């Protein structure tokens, strides 16, 4: 037995000593404010390791807990913020697309309504004038008809001339030459009159407001034979057309040399 209770090893052979059992712990183990000292015995040497006291360990755990908790909360909440933002962006895009689609449908509806109204307004006008769809451009149609009549003279096509010349058709020039529909058709059939060409230029068409009468004027070049004599004329003509039985007919021709 040694009188010093703090002696741990034998002073002679270094063997660890057994401390007597007591009900009272040493003061250095009961004070939380002191550091815990661990003595490790190794052959021929001693190593002393100082451990943090219980109060210091609790302080470390307490100080680290809030940061860990906050980091965990932020990590858990981050995906929800990202998901919520994506949902808001998608909803916004859907609303914008819906607005554009609505504007497009409204524009198409207004266009169709306007087109229908225009057709309804034009329908009575067309019916009132009794015009066919291919006669809407009267000037173009009359110019084409005038060229077809000139070609019929050159080809002696009396059946076509009988259809487009009015029954009261007359031809008169400033030299006193005068013919009628029966005469000119008879001359062509008998070969008394023939035409090499009948040309027109600088043609102007004046259509009356009721679109039932029109005057076609211009310059003409004519070459042919009459009673065996050749002739060439350069004239200014004034052809009067009237719409009869829903079709245009040549009523009269006036010529000035």
C-alpha cells in the first residue's frame, strides 16, 4: 500500500496499481468544468491525452445543431421552390397561347362575316342589272367582241355575223356609203365583198350607267375588194352596241375618213 492515492504504477517494477474501492470519486472526475485526462501506459513511457469536458462536448453539439437543421430545411425546401416556379411558367405560357388563339379566331370570324355581308350587298346589284358573271368587265368583253366581228368579216363567217349584228344594223360613212345587215351578209355570201384584214387601235369604250348601251370608238385599217375593185381605208369608227335579249349586239357603225 502506498500513502499517495494518485500513484498509479509501482515504483519498483512499473506494474499498474489497483486503487482501493471508495464511495467517493476523485474531485477531478466530478467537476464538469475540468478536462478529462486519459493516461495511457506503454512500455517504458506514458502518454497523456486530454479529452474535452462534458460541458464542452455539449456546447459543440448544441452549436452545430441549428446550422445542420437549417441546412437540412433549405435542402428540403429547394425542390419545392423550383417545382412551383416551373408550374407558374407553364401556366403563363398556356395563358399567352390561349390569348393569341382567341384573337386569331375572332379575326377569322370578323373576316368571314364581312365577306358574307359584301356578297349579300353585291347580289341584289347583279340581279338588278341582269349581268352574267362573265360580263362583269363590260369593256373587255366589248373589245373582244369587236375583234371577233372583224375576224368574221375577213373569213366571210355570215352565220356569226347574223347572230351578233342587230336586225336593224346599219353602216354609214362620211362619203355617203350606206349598207344594212341583209345587204352586207348577202354580199359576203355572193363574193361581191371580201376583206383581207380589218384592224382597230386606240380603242376607247364608253358604257352607259344602265350597262345596256355602249359606244366603242377608235382608229381602223381596212383592206378588201368590193365589186371586183380593191380598196384600202384608214378611218375613225364609232360602233354602237346594245344589250338585247341578255347579249350584246352591234347596232350601227359610223365611219369618218
